[in-house]
C-alpha cells in the first residue's frame, strides 16, 4: 500500500518527518511543505533549511514549490536537482487567502489560460519529473472538467487530487465524482482528502484498489495509521509518549521554549483526537501555555485511546 505524508505548513517539518520515519515508518514519500522562490531567485533561510539534504537524511522526501511564474519554478526545480532530489511537486491547490491574493496556489485554477501557459513552460524546461497537487476548482466543482482536460495533456509523474474547491478550504463534503472522472483518464493519481482514520482509508482502497493515498490530518493525529494500514500494530498510549518525547527533544535542540511549545501544541492537539472525548482533549492541549503544557499532556496520556484513533474535524 502506497502511503504519502501531506505537506502541512508549520506542522510536517523536518523534525516531524525524521521522528515519524524513525518511530513509525510506513510512508513512501513525505512532501516538504511548499517553498516559494522569489524574483531574486533565492530561498529564505527557513526554506533553505527545509530543503537541505542534511535535514532530511534517510527520509524519502519530495520538495514542493508554489509560484505563479514558470521561470521561478524552473529555477527552483534546478535547485532541487542540484541537491539530489529526483522529483519536484507543484502546488496549485493551496486555498490560503494570502497565497491566492498573490495569484499562487489554487488561484491558478481560476485562470485556465494562465495555467496552460505555465504548464507548457515548466514541462518543457524543468530538469526534474514533475508531480502536481491540485484541487478541482476555485469557485465551483463544475470547473473541474475543463481543468482536467488541461492537466491530462502533460507528462506529469503523478496528479494528487484533493476533491474540494478552493472556496471550501477544508470544510464541507468532498466531491468523489470529480475524482472518479480523473480516474477514468488513466492518469497516475494519488487521492488526498478526509482520510482521517482506518475505516476511511480502507473504504478508499475498496473503491480504488492500490490507489496511492496522501494522508494529512489523519496521519498527524494517528502517526501509526500507515503502519496499521500495512497490517501492523495499532497506536498505543506508550508509543504516543515516546513520540511526544522524541519530538520535544529534537525541537528543544533548535528552538527556544516558547517556540518548542508552539510546535508541540500544534502536533499534539491533533494527536489528542485519538483519545476518548477527543474534542475536549484537543481543546485542552490547544489552550495550553509553555508553563501548563506538560501537565495537560500528562493528563492526556492517562486517558484511554478511542477504538478507532484518528482525526476528528
């Protein structure tokens, strides 16, 4: 079973990737949250650290690039090639308002002619195989047919589809019929969206046997989910404790106390969804400060795990 880790900005960083790969495994590719090359053709220090090979040593990673300018993407792809990567991922799915206001991410989906010209350039000149992560439209699912007709013209390595429109952000129902339309094209697809727990993943595999799956919030909540999907053991409270301590140790070697707390809180409020009374537990972690955080985690670890651990929206 081919399982991917979605790029979640500020959450699935290099520390998360290293610790998860070491303690749980089961993930074929971890996608590095997007970098955005500038007109000066450079990356800021934070992004340089994220894509540095030494930050991802031993971890199977794919860098992701987000821009509206083909020349910037081509430059970034060359930088990734120079660092030894063998694939680059284009993000045309991010729904963030600060991103779309700059014409990037899912904003390209509302400009089909601009998107086509962009893809013409990068598929002609980029030095690496390109995969694409997309949504099915900007304002309406009816946009998907025309967008899919554009996308299928290019020799992409994979097309990762989150079957929502930008206007939904991460809420509301997905559009399974949109994914089915893509499946009928024969494109190399990866499914992403609302794979929050084991039953959801198994249901997808029943409908699309062997379909690669990209897990986002479901993996962040239950780090053992990929292992369990491959027939391994389910998550245990003891593992959650070891995972927490390993993450905190690595973050503490890099960041001051306040930033460590921010990092840990962001991850652990997702993990809290795996415990009984998930909404209450997640809120308990989310409301902590650096001084009461560990008491809240200790209380969390005294609670039983849910029968089906996973993310609770």
